[in-house]
């Protein structure tokens, strides 16, 4: 059953307007924890999609557009046993700090949101979100970057170069950075499509693993391949620790895909957003608890 506690949007707006320093103060007093729990597993709820203009879930193009509803779903997910933390952009994490729900949680900041969904410059995914120095200043625990590579789009080279420098900057601060790689292409009739074939995901892992001057603090955030049976071969491409991402379709099919891949030696956990926050049956609690149970 869902037990959404209403978020007082007016109170958040008043605090932001009258006491903007309250966000930094909340970050400073936040109780921190180790990245991994005792069993070495990691369960993160993701909510960084809106900052890239990606608001859709399933057939609803604006499912994530209501911020109070999104925050209520996040607060419920974070309250469930076994949920380790959250990945989000600054606006969402600032709200969660003010709501006081991030104590003892892993806080992961989303770093590049410049490749807006549907834009002609979507592959030029510049770092318009958190900088490494922001994550360090706020006492957050990790960062995440999206790395889509389109061999026919020069914007991908700019993204690769800036991503490598961010990997270096995060390593200098001894902060983990989760790299989410895809090989992506356009067919001329629609938006870019991520290639989830085994060969494409393998190549994307190889590219992401080699970014920067050290991989000591690099993690991978990897999709399950079109054929889940290919995952064992695909994950042989790197020794870096990895988590599985979710996508926007949940339900039993998603759980089954994750179940097998979670048994692979480099896979440490899940970073899933829409599939858990907006499940097909609307039951956030059941969706989150089922995902935690896979770990």
C-alpha cells in the first residue's frame, strides 16, 4: 500500500524565498554514511530525469511534471527498508534536504543535464548540473554523468572530453562518479535511440571505463541488454563496479531482467527511477520493496 505524505509546497517556497541559506545549512548537518552497506549492495532511487526535460513515463508525457507528487513518491521510496539513497539534480535534492529525509542516505548529484531530450544538440551533453566542487562542498557522496556516444554527431566528442575531465576532478576529491554509457544513433525519423544490443553495450562499457587519468573512483551504470542472457558476456568488458539502471517501464518483466544480472560478479546493485516511482499499478511501496528484495 502507498502512504504518501503530502508535501507542503507553500512552505518550501517560503523557505526558498526568505531563507535560501537553509539549504546549505541542511546539507551541513546531514548525517552521512558509507556508500555501500554491510552486504556490499546498493539500492538508489533516481529522479534526475526532469532536469533534461524528460518528464514522460510510459504513455504519459508529463508524468513527472508535478513536483509535489514527485517529492511525495521520493519520500515514500526513501522511507522503505533497504533503500540506500537517491540520485537527483540540485533542485530536487535541495527540496529533499529541506524536507529532512536525507539523513543516513547516499546522496548522488546528477552532473550533466545539457543534452535536453529531443533537442538537436542532445548529444552535446554539457555539464549544466552539479560540479565536483559543489558535491564536495555540500558533503554529498557521489556524482553521476550520462555518456551517450553517437558516431555521427560531433557533440559526442565534446561530451567525452568534458566527461573525462570530470572523472579526473572527482578522483582528485576521492568521490565516486557513476558513468552511464550508451551507444546512440538517429534513424532520421525520430529522437536518438540507445542501442541495447550486446555488442553496443560492451563497447560503451569499454569506452566509459577508460575515461580520465584514473578509474579508481569510477563506477558504471549499465542497462540490461535486449537479451538479458547476454549480460554475463557483456559485463566481462570491465572490472569496474557496476549498478543496473531501470528505464521507464516497470513490472514483472523489469524485475526478471534485473534478477539475473544482479548475480554477476561486478554488479553491486540498482539505480532505478521511473520504474519504481511510477509503477504500472501505482503501488510505489510494492515496487520498491520488490526491487530491494532482488538484492
